[in-house]
């Protein structure tokens, strides 16, 4: 069944994301620890963002791509004094461990460890998250750039919720998880379930592996311009991405689609008889049906009326992605 009743708790949590603060347990996401002397150079060469410019206490989003610039995963990196922690999608940890390992050569001083089982990840989401972070002892992060982080009682507290909403992410030893979870709830956060997170992910346009991030799409088509450095020089997939940017060669873009009824991911999107794209994700929301899909650039953008299988839809913007470089 595509449609289902929306849990009252999810409705309350989504309202908290918009007006207050919610907390989501992301401990099932993967965490890969990259360490040894060449760690920054190595990650610089394996993904789209500029790692060589990062200092301990900073972080960024980056995209792992194939040699032809097809997307593998959207990763958040936190640079520590002695390592880099990569927060990766739940279904990508083994894939990325194997992918990164094959690019470590004999002379490289780089090591990888999957530390997912040892760590817990909690994300605070919403405009009132600043007040909670202050009470947790990390108030100095308020107003700092995305990815910046500090250590509080052995817990990494970082700027960024993982969604297109203000917030913070905490990475901590798994033994401390329950204590911090209860502390955060006592401070006024509302629990956001994984189902609620998925609804928000789609509404805000955060791409997910196997759906928006596949062998069919590159980071510019996804709209992850903020993760791409055009000045850092050579990396896997760099030539393709540079060429697409230079020659304005992006043929399709990821958009939000407000739908009149439920629709199945994978459904072809058309205008009249012409195929112009494909639906990649769908969710039922308190405000109606909503999806994500790729639309051919020449077909148009916001306001475009489309047919998604048997359902009518309208293209809308989504806050997580953009369709031009943020100069």
C-alpha cells in the first residue's frame, strides 16, 4: 500500500521540526573512521569536496562518486585531531568500506575502520535546537559554519541536522546513548521516528542511495553543488563534473513534486506523450502526497504541471538541493 494513515506522533514531531525541536536516533547510519598521516589527501582524492583546506574542528558534506561521476553516497565528514569520521547512509557502510579500500595503495598511509557498532548518532532538528545545545554545554557552536564541531564530555557535537533545517548532530560512545537521549528529551525535544525522518527527507529533498543517488545520476543533476569543489584539482570523477559545469551540460534535475494522489517510485513522468523524467521517492504527508523525481532540464521547473502515471503533479522547489553553483 502506498497510502497509510500518518501517526499522530509523526505529525507532532514534524511540527516540532518547523517550530521547536525534534531528536532522531541515527545510530543505524554508518560511521567509518579514516586515520593515519595521508587521511585528508586520500579523502580529497576520493570525493567531490575540498578536504585539504579543512582543519580539526571543521567538517563538510561530500559525495563519493564513480570514475564517471555517478553518485554512490552523500557523506558528512568531521575532521578530528587524529582522524576523519565519515557519517554514511545506513545501506552504504559496507559498500564504501570496500570502495575506499580498493583505492588505498601500498605507499598510502591510510587506514579505515567501521566503528558503527561502537558509536551512536543523534540529530537535533528545528529552530529551538540552539537552546538545547547551549544547555548541553556546546553553546559556542551557535552561529558557526556547517560541519564545525567540538567535544563535550567525550561527545562530538556538530553543526548540522542532516536535513535542510537548523540543528546539530551528536556522535557518542554507544554506552552513553541512553543517558544523552533521555537528557535531550528532558530538555524539551520531541522524538522523531525513522518514518518521520523519511517523510522530512523527501519533503526537503535530501537524496538517498538506491533512489536519488544511483548509477544514473551525477552530483550536479542531484543538485548537490555545495558539496563540489571546482578549484581543488584532480579527483575520481572530476573530469566529468568539470565538463558538465563548463559546458552547462546538466540534462536533468531533481525536483519536488506535489501530487494529487499516491504514486509508486519508478513511475515515468510525462507531459502529454513525452517522457520527461522519473519519480524516485514518494511519501504521504499531513499536507498531502509528495514525491521526488528527476525532470529533464528543457522541460521546465517550478510550476510545471506533469503526469506521474495516473496521477497529476506540480513541480516545486526543495530546500536541500540547488540547481546552480552557490557563488
